[in-house]
C-alpha cells in the first residue's frame, strides 16, 4: 500500500529528524498557547512525537508531515489540559526575540508578549483552547467542537467570552497603539 514508506525507511527517519529540528518550536508554541503551561506543552510535544513515530506507517501523505505532527501535538495538548483541569498552573514563557531592534523596542515587544500571555492565562481552559484553535491554528468550528467533544454553540459562546475578556485585558495596548 505505502511501499515508498517501507522502501525508504532511512529517508523517513531523516525527514522526521529534519522536521523535528525545523518545526519543534512551532509545535511547542501552539501547545503552550493551548495548555498555558510550559511543562505541559513540552509533554504534549514529546507525546506527539512518540505517537507520530509509532504511527508513521499509518501516515498516508494526504497532508504534509509537518501538518500531521502539528495536529497530533495539538490533540495531545488538549488531552493533557483535560487531565489537569482543576489544577492551578502558571505559564512559563520565554521572552520574545527582539531581533535587530533597539533596547526600547525590545522592551516594548517583551512587555506586549508578557501582556498577551497574562491575558491568555486569564481565560478558562475552554476559552483559551477555543481561541487558540480558532484564531491561531485556523480550525473550523466543527473541528473544534469534535475535538473538544462539545457542541458548536458551546464553542461559539466560549469564543465570545474569550474575545470579550481579551478586549478588556488588552485595552491598554489598544489605546497605546
């Protein structure tokens, strides 16, 4: 069926390692936004990579390998978030990369990043997950509802509440812009 996977196992290993080096930060970032916790995000990415490696023979190539693993990572993050509901966890994020900008701009970027993380932490798990999946990951409402095992109306309500809370929390940033 997928003879090319079996006939070129070394290439698949090389592709997997290259993709891991190139995209792991992206997967981690998505998981961090969903879980709100650095440790859980790391666990989600690790779980996703193990699951992807174990199920590599099932990869049909209908999507890019990166997309396939990214989706597995998001699902792992959602599963881990479900398991830890009720616990109070604090997100641990790295400072934004200032690039070539000066110290004042780097400080402003760092402050904005910290403000965004605080705002996301102010959301409930469901609100944060819905917001991240809809607005950052570009999932459709039906996909979010299926993944979170709830109705589309519940997803819409959670998105509405999340946007309302984020607008209030981020209002100082809007007025400075």
